[in-house]
């Protein structure tokens, strides 16, 4: 067991995405029949090709090369090995990839029911994010309302890349539903692949795809601030998951610089964007882009708050070696905030028991 992370709250765990066989018991008869007649498989992951080296760390990949994050392996390699107190499951099934809104809603519903029965019921340390059909914000809001009755769902999950910037008003029913139930909205690295994942077109290699997600998060954060989401929903918290965080100080500085000259366009942004970000936005720890403890300490200081970072292992993805999920050089008080306190403040439901 890793003493450095003992008692921590892991805000980014990835159960292996369910297969269509896994989901069949949780689908309505109409969809089970359609799947059989059309030979439909469960939608692929929004972010991680199964065989890519960074999708599963070598020491966590089973000998048969299958996904590492089966229930027994996640319990042993993530919860037990890191001494985790609580962990949030973010299922990266490709519901956002589907073009049919009704089919997307059916798969989202089945995925959430599957997570509740096959994972949360079996392990009291686990919580989960709600998978939603972001293609239709009305259906997404309905799924949030349905799942929110189970208090083990602690967050709404959205991909970092979709058809529209997430700040656009079309998405506001999702935020309204999240606020109604006191749920943060988690934005995770991943794409619906409706548009190129880089700002200059489609890349040739997965390395380009994966590295480009940091700029996707910047665009989404800018959209949320500039479109007035936090002015409309003042209690909303957004968690950027697997975005990295070393880019944030420079990005916020640049945003504030241009906001001062262009604020007449966005009068609802009535405070400096840095204040808005520090109040409403949190980021998971992994992946860490700082090359050494001294650089990391400077970046943390530039963040301007000790409440922004949430502990995560990103299990089973390859973001660090061995047990080094918590980087060296953090002050004890900051380490405690990252491991436990910030998550409790961000996710009000974490300390509740049962559904």
C-alpha cells in the first residue's frame, strides 16, 4: 500500500468500458432487438484505443492484453494499492460518438445502470459520474434527473470535444440539471470526433490527438467563461479531468489581458476571469506536465489557490511510474488538500453513505 496516498480520494478511475453483452440486461427490449438485428456493438471509447501503450500501463495490462480495469483488478491495483478512501469511476464509453440521439440516450441509461449494479453495489469505496447523451441536452438533463436519486452518482460527465463549445446556450439544460441536484460537471479528455481534434485539422497520429486535448480544455474553459455559464449558474462547479494543469496560469493571464480590452462584448463577465476560474473550476492531478519538483512548486504558486487540484491516479492509464501518483515536493498542507479536502469540497455527496 502506498503510504503517501493513504486515505486519498481518487477523482479519476476508469472501469473498462462495457461491451454490448454487458449492457444487454440493462437495455429495453426495443434496443436489445435492434442490437441483435443490426449487429450493433457497444460504442468505442471516446479517448483511449484499447491497444495503445498509454491506455494501460505495462504493469497493469493483463497477460492476455485485455483491458486492465476489470472490477477485481481496479479494486486491487487502484483502491487497495494506493490506500484509496473513495474513488470516482469515469466510464469513457463512446456514447457521444453516436449520431442517433435516442440510441445515445439508451446506451447512456444502460451504462449508468450497469455501473451502479456491477461496480457501486460491489464496492462501497466507489462512486461514479453520470454518462449522458450530450447530443440532446434535454435527454441529458432527463438522465441526470433519473440517476441523481442514487446518491453514489456524484458528477455529470462530458467529453472535452463535441459538436459545439460547451458554453453555448444549447448545453445549458445540462448545467441547470446538474445545479438542481448539486452535482459538479466533469469534462474529460475525449472526443465525439465531429470536428478535427486540433485547431488546424485532422492529425496523422494518435500522439497528436492525445497531446492536443490540452488545447481543447483551454477552448472549453474559455467558452464557459465567455458565454456566461458561471454568471447564469453561480453555484456550478466544473472539473477538468485529465487536462493537465500547468497550462492554466499562462492561459488565464492571457484571457484576463484580452478581457480587459474586450469586456464590452461580454458584459456578464463582470469579474476578472481568474477569479471566476478559481471559484468555479477544479482540475485533476494526473497527468502532471511539470518536469521537476521546483517547476511544479512554481506552477502551483501561480495557480493562486490551493483549492484547485484534485487527487487522481487516472488508473489504468500510463501517466506515472510505480506508486508516484502524488508528486514529490508538495507542502504537507497542500498534499492533504489535494488528497482529501478539495474533493470533499467539490463533491458534496462523497461523504454520504448508500444510494
